[in-house]
C-alpha cells in the first residue's frame, strides 16, 4: 500500500497546532483535502502546505473514493455526526 491519504474535517487550532504537524512529519501520510465551514481558514492552510482540495461540506470529502482517513477536528458537538458518516463510508477515523 502507498501513503495514507488524509482529509481533515475542521482546520482550527487543534488541527493547525497538533494534527497538521504530526501528519506532515509522517512519511506514510499525505494530506489531500481540508474541509471547514470557515472556508478561508481551510484555504489558507491548503495554500501554505500545497493541499489541492478545499471543501466546506464534509459529506463531499467523505464521498471521495481516494481518501483513506478522515481526521476529525471539528468542535466536539459535531464529532459523532462526521465520524458515523465516515465509518459508514468505510473510512478510517482519527
């Protein structure tokens, strides 16, 4: 298997400060998409790190066949909604 293809749902402080640096340091991971209701924040991260795809709707990210892992960094209130959808789609959830 090649690299794990990661999509982040939620790009706030936890993602930027903890998850993003960890994924970037992992040679077996590639962040291929970011998603946030606040698109400008997600776009800024994408631009800074060469991430091609930016979304506002997590359902569009989960629907992609080429993503292995959904990294959930939304506010806690939304974790279960995103996690259940991702698991039903056969994704790994982090």
